[in-house]
């Protein structure tokens, strides 16, 4: 499918209720129900139903239970694809799973690859092994979760017979204010090195562990130029990306032709 000329993406920068799914889903539903017809994709932060908690045994749920059903409902109501990560249990394991739910109710997912050892995330969750590319109206999206941002090989664009593996890389996050300078530096770097648009959606507020988050959700073009900045307040903003601008730049500046071949084992 050929890319639609312009795709509209809503970035939801919000505070979260600590380990309270009911409160978070109600709050987010109120925030985003009015986006119907305004966005093709709505991006929520990492672990949006609970906050970044390691209490998976209490908070995890299987696929197609409360969170998945809620996402299907909101995707249908807004007629937009909805994405964000949640704590999911499957096969006796826990995953920090990014869910990608379209208005028809089809659910795809990506399991976070790089688990944040400084919070002992790897002691609770299992790492993902596959990196899917999601499709939406002809556009290709590379999903990433928070700490993945620090590992450029994992988000490296795949080039197949002269065509880009993806057009947009996006990161859902719970990235602390104390390290936001790295967030601000790496988001445009991922755009530049992959000749793609780059989006980061981070939360704000203070979680149940006393960790502070200051947002800085943003969108960058393929040159690493910032085209949207949500600063530090709770807000929802919509960014539009042009297919013609992306394709023209890739044609005029085909640095991808000189990329090194590699394989992740």
C-alpha cells in the first residue's frame, strides 16, 4: 500500500496514577475520546495503565483482557490506531509489551528488548527477541520502549532492495527527569541515522517510588530537526508528517546506500 500523503499522530504526555489501572484508563479515556477524526495514530507512554512498576505479579494481565479490550474500544471510537505499553503475562512470563491496536480490533505487539537493569527490570520481565514493523495507511513504524533508545543497533533501519524498512521510529517511555538530557540528544540521533521521522512520548509527574518525570515528548524530522515539543506540561499535541518530504530527502541524500551490513544474533 502506498503511503498516504500526510499522516497525523497524537502524542499523549500525561501523569499517571500509581498502580491503578481503573483510574488511568478512565483518565486517559476522558483525555483522548475527543480525538476522533483528528489523528491516525495515538501514542501513550510506557506502562500507561500502571506506571513503571516492577510488581508484575499483582498488575499483569493476559492478552485480550481489560487493557486490550479498552484499547480496542478507544481505537474504534476514535477511528485511530492506539499504541502504548502495558504489563502482560504470557506462558508463565511477564513482558513490558507495546500493544498496537487498530480500529478494526486487530492487535499486534512488541516486547521491550532492553530491560532497565538499574530498576532490576530484567529480574521480573522477559526480554523481547523480535522487532516487528507495523503498517498504518502505507506508513511503516518501528516500535521501541524507553531504554531501547540507548541502543541504536536495535532500532537500525533495515534496507531491503533500496527501500526503507520503516518511515517512523517511535519510543514510549517512563524516562526520569534526572536523565532527560540523554533523551533530548538521542531522539534526534535516531532520526538522523535512520533517515526517518522520530517520536518520543514520555510521561510527567512523580511516581509511587518518588521518581520525577518531566516529559520532553517530541517529534523530529529525518534531519534531526525538532518539529514538535511538548515541554513539561500535561498535554496532547498532534504532529503531521509528509510522505513527499521524506521520500524526496531520501532520494536526494541516500546515505542509507553506504550503511554497513550487519545481523543481530
